[in-house]
C-alpha cells in the first residue's frame, strides 16, 4: 500500500508540473503565433519576460526517499545562458539533496496573470 501511494503521488506531481509548465506557454504562443510553430528563441524570450518580473522562484529537489521538496528561493538575476544562481549554506538540506540527485527544477510564475 505504501509503495502504491508513493507511485500514485509521484504520478500526480509529475502531471501537475507538466500541466503547469506546458499550459501557460501553449496559451501564450497560441494567442501570439496562431498557426505557426514555436521556436526556441520565442520560448526563451517568454521565459525571460516571466523570470524578469519575479522576485522569487520555487526550487524543487528530490529527497533521499525520492520525493520532491519544494521551497521558495530568491535567485540572483538570470544569466544570458539562462543559468540561475541561488545562495544557500553548503550544509543545507537542499544542497545535500542536489549533491545526491542533480535532477532539479526551478519554477518561476506570475500568479497574478497566471503564467509560468
């Protein structure tokens, strides 16, 4: 039962993240580029616009039980190559989780419009 619950929960989390990441972009570009194919430059431009308006982001890491940990972070300005830097203590739980599993996600969102 415990394993089923964990698998079910992870599938739901991935689904929610997938919807949260795909829906706003598809809606944004559907209005702007009706009938055209999305290109990398327009996706990056939209991401930069959303990121530039936000003071905080969510950093999602994977813990030792393979469960996601989400925390609010205040990142430095995003670099030209889209690198996101954040300050933390080397002994923090998030730093240890990243050392153990480098699969992380950074989520920026404008919750007023809602887009992200």
